[in-house]
């Protein structure tokens, strides 16, 4: 199922004979071992020899080595150098700080720094709320992690998490003009994380928690929300939930079902799964049945932590027990945020007619999308090489843009649902179909639409309150 992609892209510089068949020999060698050629550039040309940069996508590091060896084994061909294009893009980091004001002369320096800056400091000391108006605070978000649950890599620590947090900050800037900064903490102690985030909060107008393992992430977020006067948003929970709820609204439009009539099965009750369930419950589905590695969650299962106890008491109306396969029988919707290869087409066949399958485990989903399509009417994944990619970048830039613009002090489910509806509405009726239920992450209409919806929700609640 996986296909070579840009995540394992390499550029191989080779010397080759200057023959009429050289180009064909090189490109054929890449294809013979399953590589996908993306560029062929002659960088030097001589009477007897050419030097070529061959760029190709691979499946893995080992596959990239296979491509290199296939080229090097050709008669008269010598590999000079191999560059991993993913590592190249990370050299020196992906973000930087750039001044917004010119510092051309002594007068500029006197206003931007000492002595003029002292007057601004005194103004903020007299009225702390002026920090939003007179500093970077108004447009700045901290991307906070402890490195305990990074992507699918697990507990790799704060330094190894930094490339992900840099990427997050770059996406904030690219899609919503938000200045975000990585804050990677060298501690996984709940109390210490809360204390540190509280201590740095004066600089920021929002906190984006990222890649913090469950169940600690629930307590950290809840307590920071109680103790800070700025929005705290755990993207692994709420970003995923927003996009899933928006995509599901459109998927059900495609199949002509109302969520109030649907049985929804959710596989995985960690950070993402729990947040999806909590937000979906606000849409009043007929029932939600949750399952994890130990099977269906129900009150009598035993060994339930606080999160699972809450899930058990708010879902599974019929107190069903058993396996995920048993939960799928008669279900209208499957949403997976769990593990790869949990079921196949035979299990999808037991679901209700016109079933919707969101298999979001990455990089390998709970079911091969091609298998799911044999019986499901709509299929979505977290992958970029299949239709209907459920990607958090559809949510978090616009969510924070709206929160910052409205000078929000908190965030709640009303705002999350507004964001979900805004994402769904970007796909108008003329474009909606089984292969297009969510907009592209590069659709320039998404972040502004989400920001507008969140901003309106904040201001409406402020007016009511």
C-alpha cells in the first residue's frame, strides 16, 4: 500500500559515461528498484563523462540505499554523493526571528531600545493589559512539549521533539501569520510542566500543547486552563477533533445520513480519541462505542482510569462488550486513531449500508484504504497519498488566529465546533463528493474561515457573559 514519498527523498550525484543511453540507464535503474524519479539534472558535461543529480522518492532509508546501490552498480557509473533532502531542509532549523522595525540610526535605537523603551515598560507596569497592544504578546503562541509522545515515535525527549515543534511554528506563520515559538521542556513531571508554563505565560497570548502523552496531557491542559488567562489548546486532542467533526459532517452529507441516527465506533481513547468523543457528543449521535487495546469500553470492564471512566459513563448506551470487530457490526461510522491493520474488508461489510470509515492511524491506518473502499461509501485517512486527508493543519492556525484577534482569555467547545463547521463549509455543495469531504491544507480560504468563525464565537460568548 505505501508509495514512495517526499519524506524519504534523496538526491544522488553520479558520474556516468557520456553515451546516448546514459539517461535511460540511470532512470531505469531507479525505477527497477521501485524508486520514483522526481528530477534529472545534468550539472557537468564533458566529452567522455557527465555528472548528473538524480532526485527520487523512496519508501524508507533502506529503500533509499537500494536506489543508490542500483545506480552505483551500473557499468561506468560512480556515485559521488548522496543527499537526504529531508535533512537538508532542517539544516540550521526552519524558523528565525526577524525584526519588524528598522534600526537604521541612533534615533531608531533610542526609540526601540534604551532609553525610550523604559517609557513603554512603565506603561505596561501601570496597565498589564497593555502588553497585548505594545509587545509581541498579541500575536505570539508557545508550542509546548515534553517530548513524551512525538508523532508515532513515542517518548523521544525534548531535543528530538524540536524539529516537530519548529515545523509547527512554521505552519502557524505560513497559514495564519501567527508568531509561534517552540518550548521544549526537559521534564515530564506534571507539576513542573504546569509551573514552567505558568511562569512563561506573560510572553504569550496562547499556549499550544503538543505531543504530551496521555493521561498526563488531560490534567496539564485542564489545570493550565484554570490558572491562566489565555487560551490553552492541546492540538493532539482538539485539533484532531475539530477536523474529524468537520469532515464527518460532510461525509454524512454525502451518504445522506443525520448524525442523530448514527452509531459511531471510535478506536483509540488516548488524547485524540477522547477529544473526538467529547466533541462528537455535542452533536448528539445515536450512540458512540469506544474501543481500545482491551476491547470495547464499558462500565463493568474494570481497570478504568479517570478518562476511561468518563468515556464509559457517557457512551455505549447498550453496555456492549467484546472486541472492535463486534463493535463494528451495524455501525454507520468508524473513526480510528489507534494502531495499524486492525481489521479488513470483511469487517467493513458488517457495518451499516453506506458506511463511513476514517482510518487515521499514521503512517499505516487501521485498515488499508483500498480494502475499506470495497464496502464503505466514504473513506478518509491521515495520509497525503489518499483522498480526504484528515490533517490538524486545517484547524490550529485558524483557531489561534481567531483567538488572538479576539484577545480571547480561554477556549471552549463552542469555539471548537465553530471551527469544525467552518472547515466543513469551505467545501461547498458543488465540490462535495465521496473523495472530497475536506479542503486541501493549502486552500487559502481555510484559515481565514476558521479564524472568522472562532472570532465570532469568542465575541458572542463575551457579549452573553
